[in-house]
C-alpha cells in the first residue's frame, strides 16, 4: 500500500466587520493577491491570506462574522465571487459568528455555506436612514422595495423557497440559529471545525481481495468538493448537449418541412404567374381589337358628320331658293310684303281674312301652291 499526500491550492479571506466600501475594498484586494497575475508562486503569506500553492489558488475559503451593511458594496463582492466561480474556482463560506443582513446575501454567492453550532443568520428588508420631503421619501420607499425584491430572488434561488415566503421572512426580520439556517436552505451544513481532514480509500483492484489499496489523504476537503462539482457540471453540460442535439434535430426537421413548403409555394407562384400572363395577353388582344373597332367607328362617324353637314348646306341653299321663288311668285300676283314665317303650320294666313276673300280664285290657288312650296 502506498500513501499519496495532496495539498490542494487554497486561500482564505475574512469578513469580520461591517460591510462598507473600505472593508469590501480590502477584501477584494486580498482576493486579487490570491487570484490576480501576481498570485504567490512560492506559498508566501499575506497577513490573513494563506496561499499554499505554487500558482494562483483554485479554492477560496471565506470566514464571515459580520452584521451586514451597505447593499451596493455587498453586491460588489457578491459579483466578485460569481466571477471567481465562472473561472472554475470553488468558493466556500463559513459563518463563524453571524451573517446578518447583507453578509447573508454574500453567503448566497458561494458554492457551499457552513455554519458553526453557535452561529446565526439574519435576513430582513432593506432599510435606509434617508430623509427628505414626501415625494423624495416615496421614491426612496420604491427603491427599498425594489432592492428587497432583488435580495428575495437571490435567497429564493439558493433555498428553493417561494419568493413570497422569503419576503414574509424578511419583513418580520428573521433570525435563525445554525440548525434552522440549514433546515431553511440558507446553509449546507453545521460544522464544528473548518477544513476537517478527509480520507478517501480507493480500491484499485476489486477483483482481487489481496490487491494493493492506495490511501489518499487530502489536507482540504475543498479539493474533493471541487472534483465533485466539476463532475456534476460535466453531467449538466452533457445533458445540455443532449438537449441541444435534440433541438438541432427538431430544427433540421422543421427546416426540411419549411423547404418543402417553400418549394410548393414557388411552384404555385410560377403557375399563377403563367396563368396571369395568359390572361393579360388575352385582355391585351381584346383591347387591341376594340381599339381598332373604335377607330373604324370614329371614321364612320366623321363620314356621317360630313354627309350631314353637306345635306344641311344643301337644305339651306334650297330654302333660300324656295323663299326667293315664292317671293317672286307673290310679287307677280300683286301681293306686297314678305311671306310670314309659319313654321309649316296648316291654315297660316298670308294677310287678313278680308284680303284673302278679296283675292280672286286664281290668286288663291297660286297662294296655295306657294304655301306648299314653303312647307317643303
């Protein structure tokens, strides 16, 4: 049997004061020494920071004993922890005293939260010492409600509790002992000693009862936690890949269906275009025929108008000739004056009744003939 001693790369920072810009600034500076470009290459000590590796650490332990403080300064370190996790760093928090108010929110960003038996956690609504007029106070109240809602969502995501239940706990300012903190999902375990020794026995040959067994001792359980976390993440990624593969296949099937629909639509468009083209050609030919007919009719009309005009001219000349002849005939009969316009009325008089009676029969017959000429 052989024994392998592994000391995983880890570092530790502490938050043992009120959350302010200064305290959070110092904390982030310490984290930078562990994870920045100048991280220790020889296991040097930096005050509270212990880097036991040749390069930047891959596990960060945070000890918390804080009454909380500034929400926005707390969010700064909250997102810093999220950034470390995105880079593959395991971040664990241990509540060594209390994690109240914003300090409890910082805990929610960590991979694992432990609490000592006498530890406490407190959650409540956001508060402010703001003062001002009524409108300003209303705006401040709206801001506080919004901040409390954001924090409730963070608690809900970590604990699995409904947001409404979390909001009720926050509004009444809920203090929880170590056991209750774990039961409510705000912490993962109650520990009596941080960084306890973890022993793992690996049987390399299960088929041979006399096989050699390797004993591996880890000086920090975070190494095991990181491996487990990576395995879990790998499983999640594989599940996501499988789900995406199914989505890709579904999208391919939809694409094929869509392509077929597009091809069918294109065929219909071509057929409709040909049909429309035929109809347009037929209508155009019909319009051309009608245009020719109209042109011919216009020529006929012009010819008719010319004939009518010639006839009118002849009629006018004839009327003048008849009138002239009638006037001469009347004059020869001894009748003075012009023939009155009668518009062809039968029985129209050429003079007074006495004059007519005085006209000889021969003249009467002549006037009758003139009257007939006038009415031609």
